[in-house]
């Protein structure tokens, strides 16, 4: 056992180990299921390539349609996993997206962005922006080059939502901030709403439960130091993970009209989610924000138990958020 531990360069429990010879061992989040028709929800999925050059791909979801030309909202989704594990094909994520698409009656693009440490941050954020621009190639009336029929035929590009859980919520926030602060001519639609599920925001100085939960504070500290090289002085207060530090874009520039944040009572990240919501509503941002707290649950509980009562109720709330006029 001693020789094995000596060979480990980085141990980031419970997710990943990196060995001195360069071998990367992911401990969880490596299972996959194929895209298919789900008989329980009536949702069909398929896998597509966004960028052959970088390997960015996505799993697309479409509910059963009453009309093949029916126009539905679009949800661009980013999975969690601390930037180091999981994928849209991971069984629990696949089930969760089936549930979201069925409940909300939307088209979904679940993006398979590149993971650290092979691709350290900010790669995931750049992949997200590339996915956004790829989606935009399907907008009718623009210089179209997109060929994905589900997007061309069934998406209402006046109702586009960016969503994610945990690290995926961080990506979603950064994406909405980027298009708000500096609009890109290649993005031909506006983001209607932002859905942040148990967002992974962090910082050097502890707040709330972080002040007493030293074990989990240290654990999350180590995750961030691993996925985002700290050769700069930013460290845990990098604006990529801490939206409240000097140098982070002001929340008033958030590029969407509505935001919903969900937090879980037992989650070490809970207080950061509340902080984000409170600072957003006090900022000069002119949109509408709401927050939902799930009692008695921990981080991304809906992924671990996608068909549980509280997960189903949360999906209903998100469906209401998406479909409200």
C-alpha cells in the first residue's frame, strides 16, 4: 500500500487521483448509458458533435410532440462534477434531463464540455461559449450553417434558457455574464433565463456554515486548487468561482431577464447561493430573480435521486419558471 501512495501525485477525494506517471483515475461519474427513447417520460435523446476539432459534443433531448413543427423553449444544460467528472451520458444525469425535458416540455442540449485536469480551466467556460455559438447557427434568418433538425424545426429562439447544477451552474453563470457584458455578434438570440441548481461559488474567506465545517471547507478548497492552476495570486478568489471579488463582472450586467437559484439546506454551498441571490436583487440588474430552498437535502440531491419526491417537486418549479410568460 505504501508504494501505491507514493505513486500518487494528486488525490482529490472522492473524485479523482492523478499518478506520477500521468495516469488519471476517475473514481466516480464514469458510467454511461446510450441515448435512446425513454418510455417512462416519452423523451427521445441522441448524441451529436459540436466541434470535431476540440471534441465538444452534446446529448440532445426532445419530448413527444403533438406537432412535428411545434416550437418549444430551449434549455442549454451543463452538468456538475467539480469540473473533473461526469458527462451527459452518466446514468443519473441522463435520467435527470429526461425528467426536466418531460416536465418542462422543452428541447435540451446537454453539453459534454472538456474536463480537468487534462483540460484545466478556463477550458470548460470556453467550451460552453462554443456550444452557445453552435446553437446560434440554427437561428432562422441568420447566416445559418447548423444542420441539427431538432433545433431548426422545434426551438423557439425567443425562449432560450441556460442551466446547470454545481460546477455546471458556475459555467451557466459565467456564460450569461459574458454575453451580458460583451455581446457577441455570433450569438443571435438573447438568453431568457438562467437556472442555477446548487451553484458552485466559493471563496477564500468562509461564510455561513463554512466557518464551522472545516472539513468540507478544506475539501472544496482543494477541489478548486486542483482544477484551476494557482500560479496567479487569485487562488480561491478567482472571479471564475467567486463572483463577488474585485475584478469579477458586476452582477448588474447579467445577460438575461430572469434567474432562479435553488439551494439545499444541508449543502456546504448553500450560503453562497443565497449570497448570490441577495446580491443580485440588490444590484442594478433589471431582471427578476427568485430562489428555492429544499429542506433536509444536500448538494445536487436531485441527481442522486432523480425520481424522489423533492426532486420531482423541484423539476415542477423549474418547469413553471421556464414556461411562465
